[in-house]
């Protein structure tokens, strides 16, 4: 987030060798271990409804589209995109607060802003007539970005797991003796080994992050616009022009490497947990 938003203290590390580790070392020196988790409480508050709604609505949408869209890949992409739109719509204000808390870097030794303080700060910004609108800065762009993000992630994951169960079944699936083979189970798909589930999720994260990253970067810039000028309304076109003028095409991918470091384990673990819980609950 600090790299994406061009934070003044950390911009010197963007595009440099080992910039991630050097920036992390400075955060640690200034704020200790807690500094590396700034905004994490809001991330936990956001991810619970976001992930719950995303996975639940994906399954429902996939079944609903089954009779209308014959191509399974198109169906998976559409279901992933639509479930992403729904989940972002519910959790966006929490994401806005998380980004602000991560972006605001006080002087060394000064306590970080609390959730209540940041919420009041955002609400009181005069950019919009109604304070609640401030919590939705960059929301339309987020909806645009979630279409490739959600669609590509579920499409890739479904494709990778299907590939593991067919072409690479001899190494990726568990032996029949180790699979849960109760007679009355609804779930008939062969169970994948843990590494196969993790790899499928990680690859899905890489493709999803790459496809949607420019949208994410511009959205982050819009979310922190109120810090610099509380009276300024967030304009996606203006942010795009600023990024293009300062860095060209590369500017839209600042921090992408760190994004991979984040999303690969995140997607791997989330999809792995998702599939294991489906197995425990006997869901196809």
C-alpha cells in the first residue's frame, strides 16, 4: 500500500533492489513489530464478511448460471466476477479504512491512529456533502477491478484443480485408500493432495493480481486522496494522468512484486481452506 500510494517516506524504495526488505526494515526500526501490522485489525474485520460472501455467492451463482451458460469456463468467470462485486459492495468502507491506516505513517515514537480516529477523519472530510460518501472513494473503479480479479481467480483455480484431477491425477490426487469413501457422500470428486491444492490457489492469485493490478493501484491512490486534500473529490481519470505523467506504463505496476509475495500464500491458503471445508461439510 505504501508503494502503491507513493508514500513520501517510502517512495525512495520503489523500483529498487530489495526495496521491500529495506522498507520493512525502516518500518521495524521506527515502529517495531506492531508497525508491520498497522491496519491489520481492519483487514481482519473486512476479510470475514468479504470472504464469506464471496465463496457463498460464488457457489450459488455458479449453480444459477448452469442452465444459462453452457461453457463452464465462461460460467466460472462470470460467477467469480459477480461474487466479487457483491462482496466488495458489502466490505468497501472497511477496506477504505484499512488503506488509510496503513498509509498514515506517524513520526517515530508517536502512536498510530486508532480506528475510531481514522473513521472520524474520513467522515469529516468536506469533499462530499454527505460524510458517508467519503468511505466510498474509488468504489466505482473497485467494481471495475474486481471483474478481472474475481473472475480470473476462480476461473484459474477451477481450471488448475480440474487439470490436477485429470492429467496429473497420478501425482496430484490422494490414493483411494486415503480418501474419504463413505457410501452416502455427495462429494464424488477425487481429493487432491495438499500441495496440489496450494499450488492451484497460488497460481490463481498470480493471474488475478496481474489482471487487476492497475485498477488496484489507481483505487489505492483515490482512497488516500483525502489525506493530502480533504476537499478534493477522487477522480480516476486525474489519478491515471498523474501516474502516466510521472512513470508511464511502469507506474501502474509499482509494488506488483510485493503483491505477488502477498497474494500467492493468501490465495493458496484461502482456496485450500475453502476446499477442505467443502470436503468436511460434504459439499460438491
